[in-house]
C-alpha cells in the first residue's frame, strides 16, 4: 500500500505540472482536477486504488467537493477553458503538454466527459418520453374503452431498391418488350377515322362487329348503324325506344343476319338486306352484353351470368340455359371449328364449354375453368390456324394476355401488357395477335405469336379502345374508342408476292349453315 | 333430438366463425400486399380459394407474422374482445402512414349463448360473400394512389380495455392519415361475426 501512496504522490506532482509553470494553479482548477481524477475511477478498476488515495491527499474538504461536483457536471468544463487563458500573459512561455485549453490531459478524462454529456441528452429524452405518455393518455381517452395491440416482431420490408410494380399502372410507361422490327411496313396512322357519337363507354358491352358481307355494324346508344365498307354507304338499321340501348351485336357467319342484344334482356334478329326484324327472342332477365353464333345456334350471355343457346330456326328457341358465371358475361365466342365455346365474365373466370354431341349448342358443364385472371375477362379470341388455342385478356387489375391450349387445358403463355385489355383479335394474314387497351395506354398493340413480342403500337385514341373488329379480308382492323371515334388501321395488307402463291391453295370452307339447310 | 343433431351438423360454431374470419383476413391481407405492390410479385404464388385465384406470399417471415397475428386474433374473436383489425401501410423512410385497411368486426346473433352460439347460414353463401369482397379488394388498384416508396405493413388489433397484454405484443398508437379519403367495401356475415372492410388512403390534393 505504501508504494501506491508514493506513486500517487508522484502522480499528483505530475498532475500539477502543467499549470505550475504558469504560476500557482487557481483554486477552481485544482478542484476541477480533483473532480476529474475521482470520477475517473469509475472507468477502470485498476486505477481505483491510487485515485482514491489521490483524493485523500489533495482534497481537504470532501463534503464541499461533492457539492461542487454536482454543480460542475451540469456545466461541463466550459468555464475552466475560458479562464485558463487569463493566467498566461506571455504567449511565448512554455506550455508543456502543448495544450493550453485542457489544463491536464492526464487527469481529465475525455471519455467520461463524453459519457456525462450523453447522459444529459438521455435525461432530456426521458422528458420526451413523458410527453409521449401524455399523448398516449390523450389518445386513449379519445379511443374510449379500447386498446390497440400489435405484434412486436414486425413483418420484413421489401428488399432495398425494390420498386412498386404497380408503378406501370400509374406512370404510363410503355411495355419493355422490344418493338421488333418486321420486314413489312405497318402504318402508324389510321387509314380512316369515323365518328361514333354516343358510343357507350362501357367495358362490358360488345358494340362493334364487321360481317363477312363487308358491312360494319355499330351500336351507338339506342341506334344501330350499318356502314358498308365497300361503298361507304351509311344506313340506320334500328332505334330502340325509351332509355333502352343496344348492348351487343353479332353477325351470323355468313349472310345478312344480325343479332342484337338489348337492355331488356331480349335478343333480336335483323335481316339487314331488307332492314327488317325477323324475330325477338326472350329468355334473359337482364341486359344481354355478349352474343356469339355457331351455325344456326345463337349463344347469348347476360348480366345475370346466364348463358342461353337459342335455335333461331325453331319456335321454342331456347335449347339450353347454362349458369357458369356468378356475374355478367362480357365475353363470348365460338371457336372457328365450332368445337368449343369460350365465355368470360366479370367474376374473373373464363369457361370453355365443349360442343354437345347432338347439336351446335354446348354442354352444360364446362370442359375447363380458368380462374387465373385477376379482373373481368372481356377479351376472348380463338386462333384461326390452331382452333384449340384461345387468347384471353384481363381488365385493369390483371392486364395480362394469356394463351390457353384447350385440348390440354394449360396456359401456354402469358404476358403482362401493363394496361387493361379490352379486346383481342387474331390476324388472319400473319401469325400475329392484336390487342385493344384501356387505362393506362389507350392503344392498339400488335404482338407476334407465339413469341409474344410486340410488333407495333398504334396510338391515336385519346380514350380507351373498347372494341376491335377485322375486315373480312383480314387486311384492316377497326378500333372503337371511348373517345367516340372508330379508327381503321390497314396493318395486315397481304404481301402481294406471297398472296399470289397462296391464292390457288385457299379452299373456301363450306358453311355449316348451308349444309344444314340443304 | 335427431333433428337437433342434424341441424348442428351443418351449423357454424363460434370457433368456426372465427376461423372463417381469420381465413378471410389471411387471404385478404395477402391480396392487398400483392395488389398494392408492397413486395416483389415473384414472392407470390397463386392459390385457389373462394372460387378465386388469390396470390399468397411465399416469404416465410411474412407467413409467420400473419400466422402469429391471426392466431392471437382468433383467441380474441372467440372471447369477443376484438372490435377492429387494421392493416397499416407505412413509408419505411418517413414512417408516414400511407394507407389503412380497416376490418371492423361486429358480433351478431344471440351473444348470450356464449361459446355455444351457432349459426345456420350456409357456408357456401358466406364464401360467396367473401369472394365478392376479395374481388373488390383486387380491383381497388384502379382508384388507389400509387405507393411510390418503400413500404412496410403492420397489423393492429383494437380490443376492449379489459384485455391483458400478451407476451411479445405491445400497445400501439392508432394510425391516422392526413387528408384521408375512405372507401367502404362490401361486408359479409357469418351471423355470428359481421365484418366490414374499408380502405382509407391519403388524398393527393
């Protein structure tokens, strides 16, 4: 113990060293040193023995010191700095240790000072906590007799750098799929623009059809107009009374017979060559938003979700009533070979129905039910050259085009188009697929099949492209937009050289209707 | 006696009803996480339920979080102490609440029956009602504003005041949104519980 005392004395001498050269150390500094040396003992146990003894040597009034200590800690070492300047009049004088601002580095414990400073902060934070508690108390009062709990272990956040994939929905970016250059020229501007005043901006209706007689039928509100694409003649076929409007129309595969679905739930048949109504068929309880012909069978889809097969030749026309959808049937189409019927509904379901063995209507149980779409499915199209391939497109929440093989019931391909798919068409002259889009891009896109790379984008519509139709020769597509225009795009003109080669081989498929009538 | 037994066979108990609610919340919350783009879409896998294709997260941590939270919720549902479940979507950086999905629970039927309470509502009808709500949730992207920042989610459960704080749970402050706009979805009922769904989001203007 004695040697410790000795060392402590030496130490205290050394600790005096700095200030001594400048004359006697001021009292407050001595005290300060004491304070620091005593408190330094907190830091390491090794020092304890001699720092306490140091205390015993230098401090004669321990009780006072304690008071000072508490006083000091609140104003951490600011005053000593300033005052240490005054006792050094000669600046050239030696200042051992090289630091005139901190009188003694040996004894002043910077770590401790830091700790003390940090402690001050903590006490402030405690005050802050108190405020939070007050807040809590207030909110509890507001909530009434309620408690809000949450589990402590939170769910992880998305990885850093992750971007919301929904951005595409809002920022109108183009699809990243490269616009592949093709050997043929696709005009980017419409060939012709027709006015379509009062066309109803309703995703669930089917208001445009281009028949094999080269006459385009368009429903504008309560009226149906016929536009002869060959001559350019326009003729009004009918006008419904009251608040009724036409919800769907569809040309028979061959001939001048047009089927029309109305808000009343009736289906009307019109002979367009004579502008005469042939018959009215009842059966539905709500509006008929979709129609499809298969030979002499007309299939109609209703808002109630029902599908009815009508035999248009018979007095008792209803062949079958099918309930396959829980909500409005907005897409309905027969495959080109008449083997399958595809129906899409607002319940996000696509059903594929097989043709029944004894007629041209379908079975009452679906062959396949596809529920992969996340939104209403209006766009349906059968591939003309592979009759078991079906393309379907989903609404705003889905935005995908999916290609299905209906022989196996599998999804062959799917592509995110980044905007609502309102309609789909297959090109006849090229292995391509056309899609009409709504929010956000409002465009017509042409896709290469089966690669599903984007060939072209046809822009021009200022509102969503609701319907698409194709001319009987397959060279022109017509898009009907909610901006009350019909635009004709001549994007599938046949290559004249190749067309000549093919002409000899094309066989005209005999109409099923004619076969039956005979 | 036999008729009562037959009746009970198809009846939904309080526990069963709580199960239905938790199932709905599990599917609904996953669907929201996917539709609102909180996590990469690769982390989701389509599952069929309610006649719908619902995208469920495959992230184990999210699954675990939902399982624990909903497990606790089920206990409270059986005790009839929960009023509301809130899914909070917050900005990770600013901790600002961006969106809140409220699932409000009301207790219906003969509450006096206690745990023996049953409901005769057909399960199919309940599932159809749930399907309609889930469909509305999926289509909500068309009007909700884009969450253009890294977001995380949390689930808060509002209970009556007499509930003890379970282990690993903490009291939370209810999340409020500035300049909020609210859209109510359809509701469904098991005739024991009735659940309302609503989304509250920040109005841009």
